């Protein structure tokens, strides 16, 4: 199957036009007319993954390897060092980032991973109702996402409505209408902002909250008649 056919299918599944203005989802490496022999799914691109892949493979990732405009390609620096290897092995790359967040990833995490029903959605924020004490909920969250601890800002003791944005969603704090917000990459000043408006925050990790990308997409490709391999994605962070 040609990359153009696969791209069209992915675009119907999760339209690339839904991506944020700063994002760079779509075909990042390759030729729409190229025939694909294998497909690999992964949250990220790293050297170990590229080395393990066969030539002429289509790699579908969540995170784009190219975010901003590239002014030079120095092959001893990121991301040019990875791009060089990919070109040498004729590895193509399609990224499905914020478009996939809004159509699939956030909802999947709420329903399938946390086990709650979605009450409503507001763009990249997915809401669900709970009836639980904050401390108990925080322990549940750290357990579900495999976190070594729950990094929190504690507001209300009892929670009724929770909001979730996978990945890095703290720029949305002002728009959250809930008792607690679950997202990743929580920084000091995000915590201060949340505390000032009595919004509870739990940092669910960037990798930890988005690592389900491949298992969500895989069944759709299988239904199309395409066999895809789910790569063993690794968290770049180590907890000691």
C-alpha cells in the first residue's frame, strides 16, 4: 500500500487539520508515492528504534521528530542524527500528535485506563465525574499510571469533577472548570497558579499519560488490513 493511501485513512480517522497551530503532525519524512512493506508504531523516535527497524518501513509516531523549522542538519546533533539514519534506511515518518489527542487519546485514557464515563469535552480537555477524597484519588492515579509518587497540588479535600489533558496541558489551567486537573509536565509556576484558584493538580507524566498511543491506533490499522508492529517505547526519564 502506498503512503498516500495510509495517510488518507489516518486523516479520516483523526484529521490532521485539528492539530494545534504550533504542532507539526503529518508526513514528516518520505514520499506519498512510496510503497510500504512494514509499519511500526511508537510514541517517539530514538536511535535504538531506528537501528532495529528494517529498510522501507513506515514509522507512525505520536511526537513529531521535527517541531520547528530546521535551519541546518548537523548529523552529530538532534534531530539531524536520527533523520540521517532514517533517510539512509528509507524509513518514512508520519506524526499524529495534537490531532490524535483531541480525537482519541484523552478519551481513551479516561474510559479505558481510568475507567470513568466522559461527562463532557471542551477541546483538549476531557471531563469526568467522581465522588472521592483527594488523597485516595491521588493514590489511585499514581498506581494506574505507574508513577513512583503522586506529585500534587492539593485544593479541595473532596472531588466531584475532574478534567484531564494528556501530555503537557498546563497552558489550559485557566480554562479548566473542575475540582482537579490531571496533566503532565507540571512546573512550579503552574502549581502556584493552580493553588491560587484552589484547583487541585496531579502530574500524570508526559510519557506515562501518552504511552497508549500505539495500542489505540493498532486495531484501526488491522481493520484496514495492515499489519503493524508496536515498538517498545521507553520513557527518557529514569526515577531513582
